[in-house]
């Protein structure tokens, strides 16, 4: 698969397992959580501050953001900003990825 959030250097491809990619992502000290869901919001894997309970919300946010664009091939990135950090959400195909970054 293609790079989902290129600014975070997160890739999901056939060279490794999803679990390994999640672990590698968490090695970045700025990232405190990562979550991957399927199209129905079912958890495919998570680490840190993002857990199973966030899967449905993350999936719905990505779907609602996609409905705001007229281009069906466009995959917008949702950024939820707070004083404690940002959560970036993006869908590629049937997989949705959320990354929780600490504020810098």
C-alpha cells in the first residue's frame, strides 16, 4: 500500500507486518499513539494513547471528511488539534490510520 501519512513517514506495505509498523511508528518520540482500523471501524492494531475504543470514532471522522470533497478519489487528512497534541486521521482504501502526536 501507499504511504498513508507521508509527513509522519508511516508506510504500510507488503515488506512487514502491521504490528511491526505500529511498533516502529511508536519509536518516534513525538508520537504517543497510533491506531489502524478497517472500513467498519474494527481495530486492526493500536499502540499508546489510541485504543480499541477509538476505532469507531476514527473511522467515522475519516468517512465524514471524505464526504466533504467532490473528488471520490481524494483522501483528506483530518487534524484534531488540542493543547496536548494533534491526532491525524486518514483513510487509504479500506484502512484508516490515526496518529497522536504531542505538541511541539
